[in-house]
């Protein structure tokens, strides 16, 4: 649950950054999480945010190479950033890919701007394709 909350917090940060190009005030995020009584792993959260931002172009390139008949900018802001988080984790962490995919899909079901099952399937196929391309398969 703690790592999940770290991913949610990273999603909020990256969502805001994607829309405004600015970093969100950490005090605001602290207040949101305090009100929700949501514990999170600060180190993991910072790794996700800084990792996605530091490797933004490579992550986007990796995603774009795996998308079929679609573009990254056509995805909803939430889904785009969930995929970025998942791609970062697959590229730069030791967390097993199936766990990353399951976690991102759980967040897709909960936070995606489009609630259709098709969006969840799209994200699942895309994450699996990204995982295969990273593994060289």
C-alpha cells in the first residue's frame, strides 16, 4: 500500500507537470496525503518523479516505439503518465515487470480519465509490449 501511494503521489505530480510544465508545491501534496491519512515511501516517490523527469525523452521514445496506430499525445494525461511511471520502473528498477504492470493497471482502473475496459486493455497491451521491447523480445 505504501508503494502504491507513492505511485499515486508521483502520478499527481507528473499529471500537474504534464499540464503546466511546472513542479507542483510539495506542501500541497503533503496536505493532500495527510488529509487522506495516506502513508507513502518518500524515497520511492522521489525516485519515480526524478527518474521520469530525468529520463523523460528516453521514456517517451520507448513508449512511442511500442505504440501501434496511436501517439503518446493522444492518450489521456492520466494514462500517459501512468505509462511513463511504468516504463521508468521497467527500465530503471529491479521490480519484476509483471508486478509493475499489475500495479499500473490497478491505478488505471481507479484513476483513468476514460473508464472503458478498452482503455485498460490498451494500457495492458502497451505495457506488455514495452516490457518485451526492453527485454529484446
